[in-house]
C-alpha cells in the first residue's frame, strides 16, 4: 500500500504550482472510490457490465445531451438515434443472456465523418460525398462495434481533413464548447468538441498532421495519435496515405487507452498496418492511490525548445514567434510538475518540416477518385471533361482549402518539379524521422505544445491560410516520423472569468511505444490536478445525466 | 438488349455504392460529346484507300509481305529505270499486356474471370470507394516472377508500386497502380523463330527491357453505335478493373511484321506453358501495342515513332505493321515527312489500315509517385529459387529437346506451338512410341480430327489415351497391322474404343480381325491361289508386261481383306513371279 499522504502531497503541489488550473478533487475521489481507472468510459462500462444501468439508458441519456448541446455546437453531421438505440437494445439483450459483450459494452461513441460506417452517410465533410452511404464499416469502427460500443453518429470535420478549425467543413462550422465564439480546432474538431461537451463518452478522430492533437488541445480533452500502422486505415477516407492515422479522443487518458486497445492491431485489409501484437494499453495504468511519490523517477524527457520559444536559435524555424505566452506558461508549469514527479527534463531541437509537400501531393492523388462517375455527386454537363470539372468544382472545394491543396499537390508531382519538391521532401522526411528517433533513443518522451495558441476565434484565421499552416508546425513532424503522441490538458490560458481556454501538452513517444506513453500521460493526468470542467451550460446537462 | 441489361448493371453497381443519383442517364449525355470533340476520329476513307494502294504497290515491288527485311520506296516501284533507291528498315518495339490468370484480382478478392455479367465482380476496393485500400495478391507476384524467370530477366528482390495518374471513366481511382522506376523484372530476352521468305526459318533473340505488374482498367461499352464515335451514351463495366496485368516491354529489336508476329506468338506460348495467362487476344487477356518507326538502313538514329493499338490477333499485328511501314516509307519518300508524327493509331481490321486516334503533344504527364498504400515488394532469394526450380519446360527448351529426337524443324514448330499438343505428344512418347511416327500421327490425322470437331487436347486424352495411340503405333511398327489399317482403326480409338493401351488396342484389332498376315507360308498360299486363278495375266507378266505386278498386289490384298503385310507380300510375290512355276 502507498502511504496515505500521497494524495495530499499532490494536492499541495497543485496549489503551489498554478492558479489557472481548475481542480475538482471530488471527481478524483470518485474514481478512487470506484477503485477503477479514471474516466466516464470506465465508469459507464463497469455500470453496464454490473447491470447497474443499461446500454439503452446510457445511450438515451447521451443522445439527449447530444441533441441539447448540438444547437449551439454543431458537432455532428449525422446522428441516427434509432439505429443507436437498436444497437444498445441488442447489447442489453445479449447481456441479459449472460453473454460477454466486450470491453466497451454499451459505451456511446462518436465517429469522425471520414471513417466509413455501413449504412450511415459518410462525407468526410465534403459536399462531393453528400449522399454517400458506405457498404462497409471502417476496421476501427467495426472493432468498436464488436467490442460493444454504440455508434451515435458522425462528427463534423474540415473537408477531407484539410483545415485546422472545422470552419472548412462543406456543411457547417463547429463551435468550441468552452466558448462558442471560438473554433474547436480541426480537422477532428467535431469529435473533440463532442467529447468535451459530453455528447458522447469517446470519439474516433484521424490525424494526418495534428488533426487529433490540436482539437484535443483546443477542447481540453485527451487525444491519442498512434504510431503509423498501429490502427488500420481501412475505411478511412484518405487524405495523405503515408501520414493518416486513426486514433481516440476521450475525456481521460485511461478512456483513450481503452478505446485504442480495441481499435489497434493488424488488419488484412491494410497492407501498411503493423503485425505487431497489441498490448492492453490500460494494463499499465495505475489508479492514483497506487502511485509512488516519484512515479517518474529515472524518466528522461526532452522539451522541444523551438516549440516553446525558449531556445536560442528558435527563430530559425520560425516557430518562436507564434507560440503565445499563455501556452508557454502552461507548458512550463507542466514541465515543473513532471520534474516534481521525478522526471529529468532536458531540451531538444527539432527541424522545420516538409510536411505540406508530401501531404498535398498524396492528397491530390487520393482525391482523384471523386470524379462523379461511381458515387457521390455528379455535376451536370454534356461532355466528359466538363462533367469532371463540374463534379469536382461543385463537390470538392466548396471550401477553397481543398481546391488550393489539390492544385499545390498536383504541381509538386508534375514533371520537372517532382525532384525539387516531392523527392526532396521525402529526403527531408527521412532526416526528420532519423533525428526524432535518435532523440527518442536518449529520451523516454519528447514534449511540446500541441498548438502554438489556444482555440482562436471563429473567422480569425480563415482568411489567412499561412498562419493556419504555421499552427500545424507543432504537430506535423510527428506524422512524418510516424511516431505516437498523446495530447492532454496541461492548464489554461486566459484568466478572466469564464473565458479561460484549455492548453494541451503533447507527449511524443517511441514507435509502438503507446503503452509507455499512455502510462506517462496517465501519471501526469492523475497527479497534475488539471481537471477540465466546462464553464458553460453544458456542465448542467452533463452532470444531470451522470446522476 | 445487351446495352439495356448493361445499363441495369451500372445502376446496380451505383446502388450498391449507395448513390441515389441517376447514373446511367447523365452518363449517356456526357460521353456523346467526347466522340464529337474528335478525341477519337477516324481517318477519312480517302486516306485509307490511298494507303492501301501503296501497300499493294510496295509489297509487289519490294516483297514486303513476308520477310519484309528490305523495303524500298514505293514511288520508284512503278518506274522502269532503276533510280537510286533508299533502302529503309523499320524499328519496332512491342509492349505486351498479359492478364495474369489469378483467381482473384490484383488488389481485392473479387473474381477476375472473363465474360461474367457486367459489374458482377466488383467490390468497394476495385470501385475505388472512399476509404478502401489495395492489398497485393500473392499469386500475382508468383506469376509475375515465373514470367520474369522465363524471359531470363533479373528479378528485383525489392521493387515498389507507383501511381500513374490520369482521369478516365474506366479508371476508378483516378490512378492506376503500376510499377514505374523499379519494376519487378529487368532485362531479359526471348528467342523467336521467324519463318523466312522461303520455306525455312531463322532464329532471333529479342531483348526484353522490363516487365512490371499493374492493374487493368474497367471496360467502356458504347451504346447506340458499334464504337465510341456516333454512340449516344457509354456504360462502364468494372469487372475488369483491378485484374492483374504484366506489362512486358521489348527492346526496339524487331524489324518486320513477321518478326513481331512471331515475337507475340512466342510470348503467348511462354505464358501458356507457364500457366500464368491464357493469352487469349480476342478476349483481351493479351494485348500488344506496337511502337514503330522507319529509317534509312544504316542510320543509327530512330525515326519518328508511331504507336499502333487495337490488333486482336498476331496476324492482324503483322498486317498492321506492314501497312504502317509502307505508309511511313511512302510519306518520307514523297517528301511528306509531316505525315509521320508521334501519335497513337488504331488498326481497322475491316478496312485493313491504321488511322489516327490521338496526337501526342509531348509526353503525357502521369505524375507518377510511389503508392503509399502498399509497402515495398520484398522477395527473398529463396523464394525466387523455389519458383525457378518449379518452372515447367519452356517452348524454347521443348524445341531443343524435340530437335534432339531427330524431328524436323517443321515438326518441332508444329508440336511445340501449344503446350497441350506437346503434352499429348510427350505422353505418346512416354508410352513407348518412337518419335517420328508419333509426330506424324499427332500432327496428321489426330490434329485434323481435333480441329474438325473442336476438341481440346486434354479432352482428347480422355477419349483416346496417349498410350492407346502409342500401342497402335507399335502395332504398325511391329507389323501387326499396316499403316492403312491404322488409319481405319483410328476412328474407333478416337471414339474411346481403344481403352488405355497396353494391350487393349491389340485386343480391339484382333477382335475386328484386322491383324496383318505376315506368316510367309500363309501369304504364299494366298499368292499362289491368286496366280493360279489369273494364269492369263501371269503369262502376260512373264512375257514382259511387268506393270501387272500392281494387279497381283491388289488381288492378293483383296483376297486377304487388306490384311496382307505389304512388305512380305511383295517379297513373296516377286519371288513367285520371277521363278518359273514348278
């Protein structure tokens, strides 16, 4: 048994360290009382498994919260209440017959709209795919269903994942539940906002250049971008095939770990999916009272200096000037806390990426299939070329992001430019990968913000694509290197009453080192006292449901 | 009726995809003007006739038709004075697309059979639905490596796939998965036996540049007309989309249409012997694109290259090349160099000419880049060695072996043309028949029978066991029956009455009383009887009318009901005729 002062000492630390962290010890005590891991997913599935509540009751409650918050947030592109309730009823009847329904029995989950769901419209946020109903489930979705999860609906996103604010959806913007005048981030903004607003217990997102981590940071939730090849891409509407990853967004590290455990693993339908066996990522996560006083002793971490504006040469990469003070401060607080937990934190260096050349080249190719011939919307025209032009013009790039990116990618792959752009970018990618792996040879994890700012205002950057691209610089190198990362809340920026916005910390681990990474994140989460409770009306309805 | 049902299929395929929209109708509108824009415009009939006339003229003057080794200008052909002729030669390279006969497609598990109901062998992967990923079929690699080994190519232990990008309605993903800069097979050669202008043959080695794996596209079906031009609408059948192809690129080593046809035939033979493709040109499972230019003999630089497509037999390929050589030489001779431009021309089988399909304006930019959905294709040396060890006998090796048996070049070419024929022939040899008579029987009456009743050689073997034919041949060889009786017995064998050989044919022959009479005493008795019964003719013979020998042979044969051993009969007859009666 651990000494009884453990919790006390962490509470003291919390008080010492920061004033802008919202602590809610009651929540923590709750998880201790339950004796299980922290997070509504664990609570819910334990309750369902113990028959304390039914999957139907749970689903009904979440659907109620979903619809009540939806008018203000617009997180969902498709919700099928009836289908969700049918799934829940099926799980209840199986439970009643004593069947083992699976590790996510009755857990209501949302799915980003670029993951195919059989029988449920999948548009990837594009008008061009309006009306497209897949004939199959993406592997990650199929695994969730097989584990007993209930899919509530499809979440909004920047069209085809191209954007970082959810303002580039072909259908609607999504708003940040912390402050609806702000964006939720993107492209998995719908998933992150829905989890933050408790419209679902967890959600699936996808991350090509930060699309899970940045919205998780903006919305104060936990997002995991797994190692490339850890989760099958089968059924994921491709943006950039060599960078795309499917991962969970949840309210706690333990919840995210539980979802990842279910969706990860080899898949015959994806040749780039790893054959490595999957661990139970929740197995190494200890409840708070089981932690020693220095749980991170002998851990070596490195802060990527360019990403924090602290490095002498930071100006070289152009990052220094874009990281705002509130983010730097929150991260510095997190570093101090990690040091208090026993970790050594040093500084490391990163190089600017060539991400966009690769991402957009692959995207230009992946989006060729939206030609109006076999599915989705077909433009009216009397001639083949015009039909292509009309279908693609009206279907894709109703938001300029898509058209712009297709053009840039096409250009980079064109004869005479290939060597200068695509090939060179691949060479730099090899260097990035080598350097990050070298750094991870010396350190257990690297850390940096998941975004240089907190959630910005709606419309603030939509006319300034370059600054939006710059915002991705915190996250894209990781995708080039294929490494895993966890983004979790590490504090708040802005102290004026009611408008504090969450700051996310990104922990980067070794390839296929998700288990260690999640352990680290879990220890930080359980001890930091950073508790993300929504300041708005969403609290009431959410807590009402939990009672 | 056909189009209607195909239209229904396209709609079905769309509804599978969950598309509410009316695919077919809009589709109908959109391709109509593709034809109208002149993307595929035929040459005027005037051009065609003119070129045809030139073929005739040049062929008669310079002997283009068969060997074509030397083509002189046709303009001087009608002239009586021998003006200074420029001697031209053609430079020809061939790209062969071989459909690999795997059970399923290259990157999904749909059946890859030919001739199925339109859009019945499709799935989200081969339709390029959002989110789908290709997974490489191992049998595609196996067959590709086998073919590469047969072409004596280097198998690249590490190759990769790339995307070749262009838009066309039959290409579901907007790109074709192919291999660009690192193909599966590099270098290699194929031995080609070319019939020359006389009765002989010559053997040439044609270099193979590379062979790579890729996927086939779907098929457009044009409605309202026989071809794209004039059609009202077009439908797409995606059954073929994703069927594996091996594209084999030859060096520009070929010089004549006959060589090209022989190259194509040998390529098909190799693929069939390996069992990696059925090589059926009519069904499109083997397609040849010809690149051809002409240049004055002795010049190193190539002329302007023209691509010819749409030939559905090797014979057509030969004729298309011969037409094109004459067209190009004629243009150059006539000072109309502008008529030879870099373009794609189609062969019109009906009118026996090529016509321009599209002009190439510079190189098409396919924006190749490595396929990120497929990892590098890595093979081990052990895998390649295992396949090498499992290789069946190749046509070239078979030819060498058959020549070694003492068969003529002609026999060898006929027997080795088809793996099934060769297998049957080998089985006959294995059952003990000597090579030459076995070859004669297989290539003669047996082959004629198979052609006449359209019988495959495997079916034939089920009816007439090779051992039965071998037994019959041995009965002829040992004098049990005559060759003539052999021919009479054959229909019974072909009808399956000969059993499995090894005695069953002898039993049949005996049961029918067809065993040859070789016993000298028995034959002598018949001969004596005949001579006695025809004393007048005997006397005439002895008086010098030796032509009557045939009369006696005939009479003896008749008397023996055809069973007399002809050789023995002759010996005894001559003996009796020479000796005065005792």
